[in-house]
C-alpha cells in the first residue's frame, strides 16, 4: 500500500487492484478496497508503538528534530477526534491535527501522533515530552516555531533537560527588554551577516524558571541560562509595512462606509478612533501612536535557545525546520492526505500509519535525489516513472526476468544506492 501511495500519488486506493496487476510489489497479490479498510482497522495501537520503539533504537539522538503540526480535513464528523478548529489552510471542513517529528540530518520522519482538531499547538508540547520519555529518548533536541511558545513549555523543556531552539514573539516583555535598547544600533555594519543578508544581535540572558511541586505544595524558583538571538531583515520590514498599510486602508474604508467586519473588530479599536455626529457623519482618525508601535517591530524576528550560542548556527538550524513543512506537503499532495475519506477511527489510525510509512520511503528518495543533484533533471515522480517502464516476466518454475534497461536507468539505480536485479546487469 505504501508503494502504491507513492507511485500513484493522488489515485484512491480503490484503484489498487488495477495497479497490482501491472506491477510487482512485496505483497504480491491484489488488495480490494474492502480488504484495505479491514487492514487499516486491524493495525493496533500497540503495534504502532512497537514500530516507534524499534525506530527509536535505530535513530541517533545527535540531530535536531523539527516539531510541527498541520490540519487535515475530514468529510466525516463522526470520528472521535474530528473537530472544527483553526484550519491552517482555511478549509471549512472539520479536521484532525497531525503532529510530526522530522530529523534534520537524516531528513527522515521519526514519529507522529494524531490530535483533536480543535487543540492548539502550544498545548501539545507536554504530551510530546512524555512520549519521548516513553520511547526511551533522553537527549532530545527540538526545533519549534512560535506557535509552541509559552512560559510553561519552556519551563517543561528545562525541567526535562532537553535542548531546544524556539521562535518567540517580539512583543514579549523579556524580548522587548533586550530589543528596545538596540533598535538604533542593530543595523550597524558590524551586525550584518552577508550570507543570510540579515542583521543579528545575541545576548545571554537569565530565564525565570518555575517548577510547581505538588508533593511539597510549593513552586521551585530559579534561573536558567538562555541565548536570545534577535534578527532584522530589511526586505521583510518593507514587505510587512506594505501589507500593514494595505490592511489599515481596508479597515479605514470599512469604518467610513459603516460596513464593519466581525473579524476586524479588535483592529478597528486598536488603530482608529471613530466618532459619529448627525451633521458630519462618521469621522475616522488613525491612532498614530498605536500604528507607530506596530511598525517598529516590522522586519524583526527572535529565536531563543538553551544550547546554541552562535546566532548564525541557530538561524541555520531553525531554517531547516521547513523540512517538516515540506513533509506535510508531501503527505497532502503526493500521498493524498489533504482530505480523509474513512468511516471509523480504527480505519483512520491505520491509514495514517500506512501513509507515515510511505512518507519514510518518500523522504529517503527525496534525500538521495538531493544528495545526487537529481532534481536538476527529475521530479520525484519523474524519476520513478523512468524506472516504472521496466518490464518483469514470470515463467512457471523459473525466476522472474526483466527487460533490458538503458544507461540512464542504470545510472539512476547507482545514484539511488539500489542494487538492480541480476538479469538487469
């Protein structure tokens, strides 16, 4: 099934019988649509965790693991964890959320878990930490975006002695305490990095660590070392200012014609003062102080870490986080997971697991293609199609034989690190 999901990308599983008759695959037989549903439902939670435990024994703990979540829409509202929530693709269907851990060096997915559709990113971290402990990982290093930031999450990461790189908002008090004094100097030449085209400033600060101790009925208070990295991107500042002014113009127009939008109510009061009289009608005045306060953070972003002191290295590791976002794209586009068509929770759990296994294969293929610079000539499916035309012949009582292959196909086998069958030599 994993082979099929990769080879046929958007084709539904009900097309598997036709594909199986034309392709050689490990199962060696046709899987009907009803049989696939039964198979999904047969995969137990214990079996899935056994898989993750075996994976854990093979994985090095030296690499950073990118952690992120995505929303997957569902046509069924009867599934236990399907909820209406903040859909990351603005889909109006109910959804489940999927969390994924992805290794930065191996470029392979390591672990996933299904979440209720209405759960927020920030609340998932503590469960992740407990599951990493269950899987036997003691030296976890995580990279997360600012949706996972909270004081309690940072405290939990410190408590478990885990290393992390985490994005945060510029509006946080401890960030503003360091950002405000250097606004006029961060753009000096000595702070500019030509490779990333960013201005950088770093400082070691003390994190106010707290740990509730229910068994003693008190709260442990201490400090922990934290590296605060501040970055400024002038191009990003200009683009954010352009979008901000476009938004302000839209808000002002809605207020003037008295066609207010519910989603904009907080923004109206934040950036404008509105008065209305019988003679002069509606008068809209911008709050220049509020606008200036919002503008001053354009172009800035902040990363915090308890392990990486150098701002360039921190940035490089954090930017590799897009591996997870690309993996989600592969799941949704290449492995047909944008909208789930299953009727039971057991079938959903099983299908997610099979798609995760397919993602491991797909991620390995992608990594080999990148290492061998094959994307200059092929897409993933273009490469697979190049090998898919090789024919296999079965004769009674004899080993399978294969048709001749071209020099290009031999080169692809070699670059992918795959030993071709002997009849192809």
